[in-house]
C-alpha cells in the first residue's frame, strides 16, 4: 500500500527514527534520513534501507533551524519529485528539577521537540497541498499527557506537540493532509539507557504489560498511520506504552 511513496524522517540515524526508517523501507517507501550530527550512523541507516530495495539519502539539518529545514525539504522534493510522509521524530531531553532547570535547558528542549516539529510541518505543507495529499506523524510522548517530575521542559514540549497535531489536523484536513501523533511510553533506546536500575524497576512497576517497549513497536504504528488503513483518522494521539496511561 505504501510502495513508491516518499518519506522524510527527522532524527532517523538511531533509536525510534531508525526503526521507523526500516519499517517504512520494508514497505517500499523511499526515504530521506535526516540527522543532526552523526553522519556515519545516518549513512549506515541509508545503506540498511537501500538493501531493502528503496531509494534513500541522508541530509544533515537541525530541525530547529528553518533555513536548514527549508533546504532539506527542497532537496527531498528535487530528488524524489514528491513528499508524501513526514515523521517528526527528532527529540532531546535535558532533565532537571524545576528549581534547578536553567532557561537554556528549557529553550533547547522546546526548540528541538516542539518548534522543530512546527518548522518541519510548515515546510512540507506547501508541497503536500499541491499534491492534495499528505501524512504527518508526530512523535510525542506519554508524559505529554500524564506529566513527569524533572521534565517540565520535555513534558511542555510533548504536550505542545499533541496540541500542534490537533490544530494542524483541523487546519489541513480540507487539503487531505492527515496529521496524527504517537505517544510512546518507555522504549528501550539511547534516550532511556540513562535510567538507573532503580528507576528502571520503578518504571516497570507502572507498566501493566511489565516491559519496556521496543522501537519497532512504535515504528509499526507509524507505518499504519502513514498507510491507507488510516484514511479516516486525523488529529489523534495513539499511546504505545504497554497500558501505562489509560
Ligand atoms: P534518540 O536520542 O535515540 O534519538 C533522537 C534522535 O533525534 C537522534 O538521532 C538525534 O540525533 C536526533 N536529534 C536531536 N536533536 C536534533 C535536531 N535538532 N535536529 C535533528 N535531529 C535531532 O531517542 P529516541 O528514543 O529514539 O527518540 C525518538 C523520539 O521519540 C523523540 O522525539 C523522543 O522524545 C520520543 N520518545 C522516546 C521515548 C523513549 O522512551 N525512548 C518515549 C517517548 C517519546
């Protein structure tokens, strides 16, 4: 169903972004692999997905930098001729208790996670409007729904991503551009690798399915939202969290 479509995934050199790239490639989607700094890792994802028979190339761009994002989208359209799917996946954490959180830590997390999604969404919208079709999938987080101590910056950004999803879904529906979000719980990636054993045990006790998720668990839902099976779904946030937040 997705064969021959073209997608851009931000922050796709590792973790959930890499898993989404592999899942879409398995389904015949050509890919732009965006990355922030690690060129070698991005190149290895390009080679992995090419082995699955799709076209792919990597572009370095900071999602929070509009000039870089516009240049990346232009390159994607020049190369592939269309852009059918955008996955706003790039994200960072800079955790700290509220009283210790510096203004820069707040700004950096908001800029990457929320402003980055806004900039990329805005940059693909003109092309998707011309095509009269498009799918935008935002990677939010369950903590954007539930809140989390020590993550005021990240939670505000992810709650913002859910709001951005709803607002853009309403605004772009008449152009047949569908916008949805996924809200992962705790997924085993570099981002959660920093948890101490005690934090891990406390986290597992809060998850009804009693395990951390895998990046592939998120990737399969993104593939569904990008597909024709999700033709009548927009503005939604799907929790992928082992039942943690109901
Ligand atoms: P990760 O740290 O492995 O991956 C994040 C990716 O984003 C990296 O490749 C990084 O280089 C890239 N990135 C960071 N800043 C960027 C920028 N300014 N421009 C472009 N790329 C940038 O973490 P992950 O767990 O794979 O996270 C992917 C997404 O999933 C993030 O949005 C994260 O907030 C979200 N998420 C993760 C979890 C989890 O448990 N791992 C849970 C909920 C949500």
